[in-house]
C-alpha cells in the first residue's frame, strides 16, 4: 500500500468513526430527552413496550403457537433479532431486556454508516451527513432506542443498497438475506436484489457472483417461512399466523379507509389529525419526489426499491399507529430534502430541533400507552 493510499484509507475510517460518533450523540440525546420528559424510573419500561415485549418473550421462552388463552402466536416476529439477543444473554448480568436494547442501540449506529456512504456516493459528504442525521431525527426514530429491530433492519437494507451501487452482488445478496430474517417488509428489497442480479448476470464474465447473490437474497426469508410451515403443520402457516394479528396485504385504498375510520372516531381523531396522517402523507409525497430522480446516476434501483416498499406500506392492513414506523428503513425518501442547499448552521439547528421533537413525541406517545408503535 502506497503512502497516499494509506492516508486515504485512514482518513476514510476516521470519517466513518465520526459518523458513528454523531449517531451515538443523537441516540444519547433521544434517551436524555425521553428520560427527562417521562421520568428516568419509567424509561426502561417504556422502551420495552409493545413489540419489544413480544421479542422479550421469544428470547425467554422461544416461539409458541396460538392457544385458546393466547390467541396470537409470536411466530409473527422474525427470528434474527431475538436470536442475537439470546446470544447476548449468555453474558453474565445481561438479561433479555438489556440484550434487546443494546442490540437495537448498536444496530442504529451501524446503520448510520451505509446511509452516509450512500448519500456521499450519490451526491457529496455533506449530503451523506445530512441524510444520516435526518434519518435519526424522523418522527418515529425514537424506536431506534427501543427493543425494536428497526435499526438492524435499516442497517441490512442500507448495506444491500450500498452494495448494489458498488456493483457487488455477493454483498447485496447477503445483506438481503439478513433483512429477510428480520422483517416481512424485506420482500421488496429481496425482489429488487434478485431482479438486479438477473439483469446483470449476462453482462459479467464472472456470472457465478450474480447467480449466488440472486440465490442468497431470498434464502433468509424462505428459511423462516419453511420453519413456520413445519411448526404449524400448514403450507400457508405464516399467513395464518399473520391473520390472527389482523395483518394482511390490503386493497389500494386500505390506508385511506383506515384514515377515515380514525378521523371519524372521537377517541382517535385528534392524534390522527395532529400526527399520524400528516406523517404518512409526507412520506407519500417524498415517494413521488424521489421517483422523479429515477434517471439520475445510481438512483434507478434505489428508487425502485423505495417505491415498491412505500406501495406495500400504504396498501396493507396493519396497526394504523405503527404505519409511519415502517418508513424508517426507507431513508432514500429523505434524499430530496437532504440535497437542499443552505448553511451548515441552519442544518445543525434543524437537525437538533428535529431530534429533540422526535424524542419528546416518543415519550408523549409511549406515556399515553393507548397505541402501538
């Protein structure tokens, strides 16, 4: 390695270390605001509510089928996140809650690195910084410090997209495999990676790379679906499990009908008007803006993944209040905003204020305790 290459290498790693430190500072700010707002004695319990409680149950007792007294099976939750937490619990003094929260925190830091790299590759280092910190300041980004796999899933998604930009099919396939072991919403990513590999398989003399990458992408999700089939004894076992949670692929107007329902229900009307419908509508608008960049260099496959994922989120039947959380892995939607040119001080004030607002919103929402996130 030449001296100049060594300097570039060390400078690159120092930059990524700074990105990770900025993400750590942002997560610590979120925890501080949430703790001060909700009370430090309540914070551990709040961070392990809703889905985090189900993941904790998997870590403690494994997967369980639905029973008359327990009508919802935890097989609805994909296995990688609780499996990693289970490994951490073998460390003396590390309980399931600590393991889930620790992995979630670290994964959100790891996710910041490929997000930054994508922003830098598509535009500039400044856009990479803004994209990363803007993702960490989204309205639902407080779940990144909860016992949720959103940080881990975003990291896998971002690495897959980064490897696609770099024309590395093995890395993209492996990252899609990991994503497929974390959430069913990895399906659009898996499909895009497979099509991307198929398109390029005839253009590269080393075709085996593209074939292997395309086969790796669906293998994680496929393996878990086979496991659920064996556990339930039903070929469509996972879809039956999902039906117990009232989760299904809906009609194109599914989100609209849900919005109308909550807007016309007195107990939920105010929250729907003030928070969730504006958030979801904003992400829908950003999808349209990003789609307009499909012809720009290196944007094509990223736009395809993001549009497909947005379409799946907006048209499926799910818990209405967790709808905006599903957009966290769709960080490319923020690119049209991240490329706005203004002063560094203006961006700093906006990002700090947004991080504070997100944490306060999270504490308020969790304290209300009525709606799942």
